[in-house]
């Protein structure tokens, strides 16, 4: 019966458990012997049962203490597992968030650098195109003068309004002017020449549909505001409001660099014959070009005086001048005979360099003359932010830079020049295009998986604990019954037999019966009634008898 109960206990019935029961009985025996006298078998079975139960009281207290300690250790191990699961959940969730966030950051940085490379390429192309176009136009003027056997400086470019307009479109110039170099001994002849040849102004205005619509004046009416009869250094700032500003004849020894032809044609011709060498910046550019034989770009400065009323642009936006030399012929050591000056609107150079839909990228332009300016590029549009550097410092480590143009570097140390560098920076709005909720969602999903795992662990632990309590309760009841019905030696023999049977079953690979209260006795009874006590070999019992042989007995 005990074996059936132990087998019914499932995995809880083990040799270790049986040894614990045996050890408790030995403790009972030692406890009774230490209390004095020899142990005698009680006459009354009920009292015997009661006495046996009482004998196990001391060991029960020790077992209870041991059980509590083991239970506390198990609880600590459970808490440790939950703590480790919690740390793993937090750690892996944070790692997931960092990983996904880093992937988004990498995508953002890669895309920005792709945009920066694209912008650099387009800006270089535009700058190269502008320089080549201006150089080709200057060579065309040289070719024209050679074919016509022109004596410099007496050169007027034919059909400039048509050719120059196309030049400005290709080079993104706001305007372009032609200025021959006039020596002092050529000054009087030049001044007469310009009075005779100023008809190019009316031809240019006739080509200017905007001027025709706004004025509809005759040539005679235009000439009421005649060009200056002498090379001058007049106060051109007043020409913005006064069509006949004060003009002061140039008194210097020469050479002179008078403004001659302009595209678009000036609405106010007072700028014609203005000596560019009387302006500090133009004088420095001329000396640089004359020495290096190379084009040069100026710093940013106000050029409204040069427009002659034909250009209506925001003067607060940055503009520079590209000065292109014109030579007398195509020989290597040819003499400089004039210059082309093109007004460069930096806004136009930064337009249409990004596809539509791209968020803001900041471009900071700095020159070696100490100026800086900031633009915000949004798709094909360029917005001037202001003079100075206004990029977000947190994107300093993502800076991309390039030169505006690779001009020939045979520069002279005697004359200052301005070389432009462009610095590209991303912005918060561009970064937000590559930010999403994915890091939080993925991290939350990982954390949720760990929470579910912890909940399943707790549910499984609750189930195992409940089952273990039921098994231990059944084992305790079986032990109490055996202790009350059998003497010590019988109990010991029964436990040893059960232990041997369990070990034998484990070696043979038999699994213990599932634990079902009340099922094992009925099953054993059914097997007994059907099969009897004998096995296949006709042997009723395979184990040794548990009763002791007493040849002589004294009955008290």
C-alpha cells in the first residue's frame, strides 16, 4: 500500500524523500531512548498509534524548521530569477532602442552627406560654368576686335543687349558691364567717342520689354538725361533717387577704367563713364587681375550704384563681383585692354540645387576677407538668413565643406583677394524626417515579451507549488498511517522496499504514475482481484518478508 501511495505521488516520490522519512524515524528512536528506559511495544493499538505520532513530534519541529529554510531559499531563488528577468528586460529594451535609434541616425547622416555632395557638385558646376562663360565671352570680344582691327580702347560690342542677356542667363549673373582700359593720353578721344556711340543704350532699352512697358519714351526723351561727357568719379549713391546726380570729373593721372556698356541697359545713364578705379574694391580687383591675368571674385558689398536703375533686387541680400580680364590678342604675354564685371547674386547660385521636398539644409558662406553669411536651402528654394554664421552648433560634427570655385592659384601676396568656402549643416527639421516611433515601439515590444515571460513563470511556479503541496500532504498522511500501524522495523523495511522498487523502475525507464488522489488504492485492488498475488512465474512476492522471526516469546 505504501508503495502504491509513493508511486501515486509521481515525481515527488524519490529515494531522497524515503531517506528523509527513515531519518525522521531514527530520530524518533533516539529521542525515545534518550528519555530513559527501553522501548516496549504498547499493548493497546490505539495508544500505540498515539505514542508513535507523539514520538515524531520532536523531529517534526526540526523538519518544520528545515522546511522553512528551504522554502525561504526557494523564494529567494524565485525573486532572483524575477530580478534577472527584469534587468534583462530593461537592458535589452534599452539596447534595442539605442540600436534602432542609431540606425535612424546613421540613415540621417548618410542622407545629409549625400545631399551635401550633390550640392557641392552642382555649385561647382555652376561656378565652373559661370567662369567658362565669362572667359569665352571675353575671348569673343578679343576676336571681334581683331577681326574689325579695333584700336583699343575704342571698342563697342555689337548687339550686346542680345548676347549679354543670354550670357547673364547662362552664368546666373544679375548684370554684366564692359569697361575698357583708358590711358591718360587717350582720355579726350575716349570722351568724344562715348558721346558719339551712346546709341547702344537706346538699343538696349528697346530690347528691354519691362522698360518699354513702363516708360514708352522716345530716344530724344532719353537723351535729355545724357551720359557724362567726361570720365567721372561722381557720387553715385545719389543716382538712386536723382536722374542727374552730381558728377566730379576724374582728376587722377590714369589709367582709367570707365563703365561703358551694360546688360541690361541702364535706365539712368549716369553710371556710364564712371571710373571703377576710383572705387577701392574695384581698384584692388583690377590690380589683382592685371598682375595674375586671372579672373577674381570680390567680397560682398553694395552694388546698387552700378545698376543704373535697371535692376530691382533686395539690396540687403549679398552680391559680389566677378572681374574677367580682356586681352588685346591671344598671345601668352598679351596686354590687358579691358575687363568684364559680372554681378553675382549668391541667392541664384544656391537655388535649384536640391530636389523638391528636401527639408532645410543650412549653407554658411565664408570668405578670406572676413565676411560670412547664412542661407537656408529648402528644396529648390534658397532663403537668405542674414550676415553671420547661424547654423545649429549641435551639428558641428556633421559639417561638410567645399570651395566655391577652383580659381587659378597664381595669386600675388601683394594684393588681397577673397576666396569663398561653403559649409553645409543639417537642421532639426531635416533630422525629424528620419526620426520615427520605431525605437520606442521595438523597445516596448521587447519589454512586453519579457513581461509575458515573467507572468508565465509566475503562473508556472504557482501551479508547481500547488501541486507540490498536494503531494506533500498525501505523503504526510501516508507516513502518519504507516507510523501508526507498523512498528519501526516494519516501517523501515517497507520504506527500503519502496526505495528499491523506485530505483529499479528508474533503471528500467518506467515513468511513475500520475498523481490522482484515491486512484491508486482502487487500481491496486482491481489488479489484485484480476491477477491475484502471483506473477507470471507463479511467485506471490518478489521481495523478502518484512516480519521478524521470534522463536520464543514471553507474553506479559
